[in-house]
């Protein structure tokens, strides 16, 4: 296992260097592009009679349990790191757009994508059940804007938009995973559960995740108040994330939701009331580094997964059409919420024009979708959805991720858009 980790980290470092030295793309996206180019290059070598390198790389990637690694290790750490630097007062100011997009938005997206993909896949000749299509809708609904946030910050996008995109991503991962778990439970049961069964599962996963996150955050806060030593402070935050995530799996509560809640508590109350300036500097530095490194490793793994998935021109065509369907569902998710909020404007302080376009185009799909697709029961329908999910994620990151900055500049130029009212 250690040899596997060492080989993967070394390879990712090499890909990171190539991006920084030659491509100069945003770090996470650039690493994924270099990984894709490497995968394609190995396949070309294999096609001309030199399959050894591709076989060795396939062995390396096949030894990594993508779903387990992401859901158990990467996602809790990434969500905690993201929540750690979110101001609760700002989050409350934008609670309505965040809340609507992270809850009803996920439900609308799941339904729209599920139904449209059902008819589209049958048109292509694939006999796939509706429940699998709804599962696809749930796993493709969570947005993953981490790769694009640095672009947004340097492109003049407003604080409300940044917080709306970030806040939505922090919470809709948990919402989508809970919804996916409910639908997966329906699939495994083989019949439609009662509303009572669904309510119990939702309460256990979602509400249990919130309560568990509050307990973790409060315990961490109280422990941090009793010490003033930066090494211990750093270790406490690491224990909250990795120990807390492992226990959440045993308790069957939502680890993503718990890590967001714990991160908000430690990031606001813990950093301000329980840490010295020296401890804050070390804790912030650690989690910024963890965030960057895990994102780089994650996007490298996404690019290298190309070696393990079977592709045909039909798969590519269907996947690109599904990418358009996902964008359509994003419009249907974002537009009603923003238009509803715009009706509440007061005076000249209102949601800027172009907000719907930025939120739609900035709603990238990422590793969470691939990990959830990998957790589907083994079979032909799972293999099909995994391949299509991968194509949708790739097109989202490459097309939207590399052009969102240009869209922001095109819409707003050097001027920042007007802000969402603070009392929303």
C-alpha cells in the first residue's frame, strides 16, 4: 500500500511540474490535463505495439480504490478545509441562495437529469432502468467549484457570487450524497420504501450529520481553549477530520455534512476565541496546503482513470449530450431561485445581471460524482453510468473550468457586480 501511495504521489508531482513549467493552466485542471495526455500517450504506444507501460500504469491505478479514497479521506478533508475559511456572518447573509440551491436545487436537478437521461439512453439503445437514471441524476448534481474558485477570485467576481458558489458546494455534496443513499437503498430493497423509511434514513444521515458535526466542532473548540501550542492545535484539527470521518462511517451519519459543520465551528469560534495568532497561522497554513495537495492528487487520479474505462464513439456522443442535459438542469435549478430572490430586492441593491449565467457555468462537476458512480452495484448498468459520468465530469472541468474566468470578465469587465443584500 505504501509503495502504491509513493508511486502515485511521485507521478502526480511530475505531472504538476509539467503543468507549471509548460501548460501554465490553473493547478488542479492543469494536472488533470497532463494526466489525460499521459493516458492518451500510453494508449497510443499500446496501439502501435508497446503495451508494457500502459499495463504497468493500469495496475497502479487499479490498485487505488477511488471511491474509498475520496469519500473516506479526501472529501472530509476538502470540505473541512473549505468550511474553515468561510465567515458565518457572510454565510448567513447569503443563506437564501445557498439554501435553495443546496436543497431544492439538488432535488430538481436529480429529477430533471434522471428523467431526461432515461429517455436519451433508451434512444441510444441502452436498456437502463429509471431508478439507475435517478441515481445518475443524484450523483451528477453536486457541484465541485474548487478548481474554479481561484479563477473567480482573480476575475473580479463579487463576494456574493463567491460565497454562493462556495456555500452551495459545501452543503450540496452532503445533500446529494444523502439523496443518493436513499435512492440506492430503494434499488437494493427492490421495492419502493414508505415515507417513514425515507424519513428515518434522511434524519439519520442528514440531521445526524449536523448533530455529529456540532459535537465534533464543540469538542474541538473546548480542547483548543485549554492549550496554546501550535503542534497540538494542528493535531487536534487532523483528529477531528480523519478520526471524525472514520467514526461517522461507523455511526452511518453523513460525514460530508458533519465536516462542514465542524469546519464552520472551528473556523469561526475556534480560530477567533480558542487559538493564539501563532496557532492560527500554523492551522491555516496546514489546511490551505492540504486543500491544494489533495485537489492536485484528486484531479490527477481523475485524468488517469481514463486508462481503466472502456470508451466508444457512442459513449462519447451520449456523454456529451448528457453534459448538455446537466447544464440545462443547472439552468432550471439556478434561474427560479435567483429570480425569486431578485423579486425581494430593495432600492438599487439587487442581484447583478449575469448571476444566473455565472452560477450555471460555474457549477462544475468533479470527483464526488465519479466516486458515487463507482459505489453503484456491479453490473452493466453501473459500468455504463460510470463511463458516462466520467465523460460529463471531464467536459465540465475542461470546458467550464477553463472558460469561467473569461465569462466573468466578459460580463463584468473590471467592475464588480452589485452585491446581494446583506439581509438575505
